[in-house]
C-alpha cells in the first residue's frame, strides 16, 4: 500500500498486508507490524487513514474469536 499511514518514527516503513479473503475494493483492514510488539490496523476506506495500535496478544485473541464465531454460523 503506497498511501498507508507513516508509523515509522524514523524507522523503515512497515509492510501493510491485506487478507487473501479481502474482497475487491475498499472493504479491507490492512495490518502491519510497525515496531516489535505492536500491530497496526487501518480501514482501507477511511480517508483519514487512522491507525489503531494493539498488541500481538490482543490481535491473536480477536482473530481467534472471529474464527470461533464463524464456525457457529
């Protein structure tokens, strides 16, 4: 993503990734690891490119919960 927010604070820019399940268009949540111990999330349709920062533990819990909820559908 060339227009991703700058989380570098003087370091190399993080590589933003989208899920392989991401639909075409702007319905995605790109994810990056800007610094060790930090996960960055942004909404691709958000014109402000606001970034939510979280920990790997919290991110793993969110992904696990989403996967568990999808298995109950």
